[in-house]
C-alpha cells in the first residue's frame, strides 16, 4: 500500500476522529486531514482531491454523508468509506444508491 496517500477523515465526534487518525498513523499513513463539520469537509473537498475519504454517516447540523456526496462528490472519483456507530437497514438501503466503496461499523477503541 502507498503510505503517501492523503486520507480525509470526517466525523463530528472529536474523540472518534482522534482515534481513527491514530489508527491510520499506526499503519504508517501520515498525510491525514481531519474535519469535524459538514461545511469544513465540503469546503476542503471543493478545493482538494484526497485519495481516500472515511466519513461518519451522521454529521453535524442534521447533515449526513449523503448530503456531502450530493454536494461535492458526484463529479469526483474519490473512494468513500462510510463508518458509523448508528445505522439501520434504511441507512444501508439509501447508501446503495451511491458509489460507496464500503460501510463499516465503528469500533472506536484504541
């Protein structure tokens, strides 16, 4: 794996964001950008093209990963992996409409 890739981590929970960042650092990936709001993530994606995005499904201000994809990722070919603690079959069914590379449940322990 190319450890020089840029990974964008998006989660409104700062504790989860920090744990996820440490997990990537533990496998040798250091080019990590963290965003904890929908707006800051959207702005970053408009101006940059990270190699991989890990995004919590439920974001701040009643936004979700679907909103982020609709607003700025429909024309960019960036792999997106959704991670979430809370989900149900309706969430999974909705995500099937998008070009999501994977959906992972959070296990946010160090």
